[in-house]
């Protein structure tokens, strides 16, 4: 009689690293001044600096992460700065 085949154990699941929710402020350059919050009920993402009180809000989707809100804020700042440079 043959030996029964043993089942191979499934590989362990890889743990996803958590993304940051605190970032540096583009206005006051404080290292951990900006906190991003996601309001999934109203589909609004908000980034607020605790030091200089600057804020940015945008619409979000179910897949949006805090880094996405912060990145949109940085992109918007760069866009406004480029518009000011073009006018001058």
C-alpha cells in the first residue's frame, strides 16, 4: 500500500505595509504638519496643516488613499505656481 499524499500548506499571506497619513506641508515645510482625512460617506478628502492652518479638499472615490489627496494638493500648488510664473 502506498503512503497518502500530504497536502501542501498554502503560502503565508504577505502583509501590506500601511501608507502614511501624515506629510510635510508645502507652505510652512513642517515635517509632520499635514494630516489627511477621508470622509467616505460624503466622498470628500481633506488635507489640513496643523501648523499654518492651510487646507485642501477634493472629491474622492472608494479606492482613494491619503497619499492621493496629498499628491493632488501638491499638483494643484505646482499648477498655480506655474500659472503665476506665466503671467509675470
